[in-house]
C-alpha cells in the first residue's frame, strides 16, 4: 500500500509539466527562465523521491521482522504527544529487551501515588511518622486608666503592657503521630505569655524569651489510654494559656495567681467507661523542671462528661514543694463545671484552693471562685462575662493580705463564619481590692484600690480547620 501511494505521488510530480502543454510561441525570455527553474526543482524532487523509496524499503523489512510470532504478545502503549518545547534527553540504544538486558523505560514520572514506606511522610518526618505544625499568633492593644508608671498592668501576665501594643504569644506546636501508638508533642513560645512560664522554671527576669512550654513523648493504648513523659501543662484549673481557647481575652486571677502552670514528670490518662476518665501523674513539683528537693508531687483527676452539654472535673495535686521536705507540703484542689443551658447560652464555674507549709509547719492558704457565662448572639458574634474573687488573707499568692475581685466583659467577633481560626475581641476589665494595691501615679501613695483596662485582642491560628 505504501509503495502504491509513493508511485502515484511520483507519477503526479512527473506528469505535471506535460499537462501544462507546450509554451506559446509568443512566450518571452523571462517566462523561459521561470520554466527552466521549475525543471531544476523537478529534478531535485526526483532525487528526494529516490531517497524516500529507499527508506520505505528499509521500513518494510523492519515490519516483516516485527510480524514474526512472539512468545507472549504485548499490547503496544500509545505514544505520548511530543513536546517540541521540551529539552531533548539522551536516548538509549534501540535494543530489544532480553532477560539479561531489561527494557529501558526512561525516568519515572512524578505522580500523586502513595509514597513508599522508605520515603518520608508529611511535611517533615521522624522515622516515617508525619509531623504536623500548628501556629498561634496573639497580639493586643491595652489601655489602663491608672497609667501605671512602670508600664505594667497589675495582676496581668499574658497582656502586661499598659502602654499600647504588645505581643502576647507567637507559638509553634509540633506534633508527631502516625498510625502507630507512639508520638511526641512540643510547644515553643515567644512573647509576654512566655515570660510567666520562664520565671517559674528557672531564675531570671520576667522578660520576653523563647520558652518550651511542653515537650513530652506519648504512648497511646488500644483502650484509649495515653501515657506521657516529659514537660506538660497542668491538669488543674479551668482556663488555659492560649487566648483563643478561653471565653475571655485576659486570664483570670485564679489561673495566674492560684494554680500551677506546668509539671515535669509522667502522666497517664485512661477512660474508665464511655463518660468517665481518670488521670494520674508523678512529677517533680509545681512549675519546676529542676526539683529543689528529693520529694515528688503526685496528682489525681477524675472527669465526667455524660453528654456534650455537661462535664465536670475534680483535681488534687500534692507534694513536698519546700526545702524542708514533708514539712513544706503544698496542696492544691480545683474543681470546675461546664453546662450548656441552651444552644446559644452556656456557663462555667471554677473553684481553686491552694496551701503550702512554711519551715515551721504553718500553712498559708489562698482560695477563690469564678463564674462564667457566654451567649452566642449569632454564629459569628459572642458575648462573654467573667466574675472572680481571690481570698489571699495569708498573703500566699500576691504577697499582700487582701481580698481581690475582678469582672470582665468580652465582645468577640469571628469575621469568617466557616473558619474560627481568626478571632478578634474587645474587652473591658475591672480589678479591685480592699487595700491599695494597683499602680497609679496620680493616686495617693502611688497606689489605687482598683484598676480599669480596655483591650483589643487579635488571634490567628495557622493549621487545619477544626
């Protein structure tokens, strides 16, 4: 078939001048020159045609070889379109594949297939386990009507700057977990929120520093229990260090002044049934990675959540946290409760008691309670209220014999309805005492019995939607 088509093409090219007929007797010399050029082109085409015939004969011989029966017929793959813009790659010799010489298929294409077990998984990898990263950025602006001379809001830790803008938290959470039971968690902090934890763990000024708030490995059992070893946040109390996880922007008095923040040791949490979970821990003490004595503190917690509208938790932590060993016993009891009274209205209650013995065995005690309420005005707007008191009659917490009170009103807006990873809060807070305690340069003695602050907070969470 190929021979027939090629011969027809040759015949058409050779016959073209004959069909045109003889030149007119009145043709000019110029026309004769054009005709001579055409005949020269025709001779060139005839030469090319001979070359094409030779190539065609060679291809026919290759087709006859390929038509011979093979041991196992293989369906030929469709040729990929040629990308003329792509750089040319060196090609291997055209040799038939044999058992001794496997067929060369070129470089493997990059696909979305599952990686092999030998390949790293996720953004980063630790022995094949994926590592996830979550970031938190928490900034604020606070105005204090007392205009304290030292620039600090009294009692505040997470937003201490009374003179304007501040960085509360720049946090990176690192979690390694896979299909297996093991993993680790580490939280890195920077900002005024970190200064609180740094001062509790080691000597140094209360300044903005990088702080490792949590760093522990864990093992998860088949029944849902989890075992942790390392540094981890306390199991006591109601509020947490991250602003966006609380109802109010500022932290309450009880969280900042009457509860531990973190522990270093071992902890295990295990479900007792579908609604009750128990937690036990053995740690160096309260807010110390380096134990100041040979004693250890222990903690026990019981939590019950019969449904998603109610839960309650009771926690006990105790240990010899003074240089006198057992005579320096420190005790902490906390209880909290959450109740969803309506789909748009919820409340919480927090009770906290702590006492510590001095070298003479005399106990100093401080305790307090807090109440919380929040109403969801819409899917994107919420209003929260908190009221607390702290009885520090033994000057254990604040270093001054006093009774403290505070109430806080917080207006929260979630700009994107389907995405809670960005929140902004406008907050008014009033703290007061029965003694002059709050910095106030314009007041008698430089101290006031109350303090009023206005704060605007902005919180960004970088990570998966939850």
